[in-house]
């Protein structure tokens, strides 16, 4: 294959939506209402319906969705929040910026999601919540985690940034917890054309509080019920998301089809994503693992294949967080971070490209 296979191209990813986006932009511009108007209300209703939740509250980003979700739960000031040790740093940053102490728990090496068996070991008298992360588009074992939360009286927040439309035991991401935090960062399966996020919940009291918190803590203009934030989903981003949401199931189906080609074609000497019959994975990321990861990445680039690493440095090894997280080692997390490689699996990629990538992978001979 002569051309370069991009890992991601947002122009290509959004191709096919031009007419809908232009119309949406014109409608918003001409309305003269650019903050918390009709588009946000319509998207919130549509996304809540898609997730199967009673409420959806649009916010400015996925990080804000985590922060506001935790703040709305009114946890004690010294509360500990359990979070996976191999997540993207935004999950941990969300706990810290909400004012709480993150407690890292190792993942299941098969699923890369937090290991329910290890959660109970980390619970102390200060533990008040679990922040689960549905990494790469695979949902955590929410059946077991929900039972643990009930046993210890813990709140649960789902970080659904990579799991739009993912399902566990017949129930979608964002509908298993007190609150589900979504990111619509442009690379997500449901991506905006800028930063955007949302929170889903079935709790009417929590929903009312979140709607206030995102808007300076105000229930009515100039009346502040809570100490709040300025974190509102923009009308224009909501208008774009309404259009893309109509195609989300098609986008997920395409990525699942490409993932199946990878799964059936890649040699077993590479560690491939595990599949469980009770999970419906949406493959925001398709990762493999290889001891010679950096060598493999370089080899694929020489073949015209761009890849990415999610993520090259484990959270406990990030300089900014050493004082907060301490010096404890997380060997499973570090093993994942040092061996994982993400392969192209965007909306615009073709079966032919995936078959070429698979063929190149299978010819890889590490030095």
C-alpha cells in the first residue's frame, strides 16, 4: 500500500456530515441564542434517551463532567475515591480537582479495566466513591462493582469518555451509576468539533444540582444556590452532536467490524483485546500488546502505518502527581503502559487497510 495510513484524521472522520453541520451552524447563528438554548436541551433529551437514563446535563468537557459529578455527590472533604491505576490522567485529575484523594487500584490484565476483586482490598473508612473507567470502549464489570458499592454504601461514577454506546449485561454505559461522565472530545466515537461533555443520571435531585453547578451554581439568573462553575455545553457543539448522534450506532458498528478483522487476523503472539459475551464493546481504541512495542511501532511506521500509544506513562510515574499518589508501584499498570500499542480504527478506515495492517503485523520479526 503506497499511501500513509493515518492513525486519525478528524477531517476524514467528519466527512459526510458537512451538509448537516452547515445547516446546524446556520440555525444556531441565526437564532441569536448561543448558551444553554434549544440545541443543548434537544441534545440532552436525545442523549439521555440513547443511554436509557432519565437525565442528561451538558457540560464543557469530559474532565468537567467528572469534577461536577463528584462535587454534586457531597462527599466529605477527606473522602477517598477509588480509581483505576492505568486510566488516562483526566480521571485522576477529576478526583483531585473535585477536592478528594484518588486511591489507585490495579486493572484486570485481560480487560484493562479496574479489577473488582482488588476494589474491596482498597476500601477504608474514608472511601466514599468508586470512579470506574470504561477503557478503550469496553465496559467494566458493573455487575460485581455495583454489588461492592451497595455492600459498603459507596457512590459510583462512570467515566464513559471512551464508551459511547457500550453495553454491559444489556445496560448502556452511563446508566449503571449515580452519574455517568461523558467526553465528546473530537476523537471520540461521538466527537464534537471542540471540547464538550455531558453527565447522565437517573436521580432528579442530582440532575437539578448539576444543572445549577454547571452555570455558576444558579437555579435562576443572579441567584446562586451553590458555589458553582462555568461549564456549559455550547449551543453550536450541541447542534453538531445532535447530527452525529443519529449515526453513532453506524460508527460503532463500523469500528466493531474492523475490530473483528483485527481479532481474527492478527497472530496470537500479540496480545489482543479479550471479548466477553456479556459486553458489547465499541472499540474507541483497538490496542494490542507486545514486549517489543517501540520496535513494532517503528516498524509499522516504515510500512506507512501510523499508530498511537494509550498511554506511554502510567499515572503513578507522572511527575505532577508523585506527591499526591505517593511512591507505590503498580506493576500491572506499568506493564500495560510499556507494552500497549493502538492500531488505526477510525470511522474512515477501510477493511482493505486493516487487512494490510494485519499482514504487516504478522510479518514483524523483532530484533
